[in-house]
C-alpha cells in the first residue's frame, strides 16, 4: 500500500503533492510526518521532467552542411535529440555539437526520428530524398524541408512520400551569417502542407515550429506559391546584386561612405553562401527568370537615360553654340 501511495500514475498527480502526510505505519506509531522535505520520489520534478521530455523531439537532419549544422546547434541547445546524415563525413563536427552522425541512411531511418529535416542543397534535394530508405522510418513521420524555394520541395515531398507522412514546408529566412547574433525578429515562413488531424500529429508539428518561435522568429504562415513570388524579389534579387558587385572586386577605401559599406556587407553576406544555393534560387523558382529580365531591362533603361542626356548636351554643343569665324 505504501508503495502504491509513493508511485501513483503521473497523470493523477495532485496539483500540490507536498502537503500530504504519511499515514499507515508511521501514523499508527503515533507520529504524523509531513513530507515537505527531501523525498525519495519528487512528484513535481518528475512531472516537470515528463512534460519536458514530451516537448522534445528526435530530429534527423539530412544534409549536414553549412545550414544543417547551423540549425542543429540551436535545436540541440533546446534539448532535442539530434541525428544527422550527409554525403560527406561530418562526424567530428556532429560530435562537437552533440549530434549522432550516421554515414548510412538506413541506420538513420532505423533510429525512428519524429521529424526528418531535409536540409540538402536545392539542386540535390530530389536524388537525396529518393536515396532515403523511407520504409525504415515509422509509418507516421513528419517531414520538414528548409529549402530556400518552396513550391519545388512541396511537390517533391507530396509526390515521393508515403501518404501517412506529414509534411511541413519551411524557410528560415536567415543563415549563419545574417543570424550570427540570434534568430530574434527574423522571418520564418511555413506552410503546413499535410498534417494529419489526430492530436499527436498536430502537436508534433507544433513542437517543431515551436523551436523557431522560442528563438523569437517572426512566424509567417503562407503558401509555398506566395513565398516563391515574394522570394524572387527579396532573395534572388538581393543575391544577384551581391554577386554582381562581387564581380567588380570592390575594395574598402579610407573614405568609405555608409552606402558603400552596405554594398561591401551585401557582397560578404551573399557570397558566403554556396553558388549551388544561388543557382537553386534561379533554377527552382519560376519567378526568378522574369526578375532577371526586369533587372536587365532596368539597367538598359538607366543607361539610356544617362547616355540620352549626354547625347543632348553634345548635340547642343555641336549645333547650337555660335560658330567662330576662321579669323577669330
Ligand atoms: P547548399 O550548398 O545549398 O547545400 C549544402 C548541403 O547539400 C550539404 O549538406 C551537402 O552535403 C549537400 N549536397 C550538395 N550536393 C549534394 C549531392 N550532389 N548529393 C548529396 N548531398 C549534396 O548550402 P547550405 O547553406 O548548407 O544550404 C542547405 C539548404 O538550406 C539549402 O536547401 C538552402 O536553400 C537552405 N537554406 C540555406 C540558408 C543559408 O543561409 N545558408 C538559409 C535558409 C535555407 P555534404 O556537405 O555532405 O557534401
């Protein structure tokens, strides 16, 4: 009886178990002993550690490069269990981050993560997804991607994952360079493409999104198509201008203005990402081609404006200035 009193099922815990008294043998001996002090079983801490465990996820990151490692650092610091798999051997970086690295995707999938995060390059996403032994995962697994384009992975995941898997497409709109001082206030775009109606599936997806919310990200829910429309301007344009400026080989000077410093920073921010990433923004966002044409057109029109004015001045000088006679 004493043992059943000491170990009630956790959900039936009273809100405040402390002000209870040992009865039975102790009371029979004429002593009533309050158990406020240190106890062999501390219900409050057990309940809170259960709550804590329940809010933690086992997350597998597929594609453990620059961005995969950046995500793992924060996820791991929040107490989630991190696993990773990648084409290259990143085992020593993984162990320094407290992440279990699996060279073989079969072993990764057999570890039955709650969430698989696809963090590989846009260009390699399809072959990487197809190479995963999905049948080794639990029948209900949440797949999340973090690719910088969204319609492409949405269709890829819908077409290749078993119907029992949940899908959330996300884009943390920051990276190791722009978020080196934290994620607070930075936009995180997500689209719950397919999440089952049961409480556990809804809560699993929410726990994953909570990772970003907890860090203070600005959570923006929008469709993948809407994302790509906006992203062509704000992302592809930014990267294109940064890479264009990089071709000019700009250097810092003793008289840098604030504006010029901004340009140098833009080059640094955009060129620290891989060219594959930039290329993916172009190849896998149908709005990027139009943006590139608009940029080309805008540059031509600006040049026409400048040269047009120069032409007008030259014409005036040639034809309108008073002719000097040969004797003068
Ligand atoms: P990335 O160049 O876009 O991707 C590098 C990752 O892709 C590495 O894990 C690399 O694996 C893997 N990979 C490349 N080619 C592969 C191939 N042929 N087969 C198998 N794996 C291949 O650089 P990233 O910055 O790490 O970005 C990863 C993803 O996050 C991209 O989809 C990107 O759009 C997205 N993202 C990046 C940022 C950012 O700021 N960097 C921000 C938001 C979203 P190994 O390292 O093992 O070779």
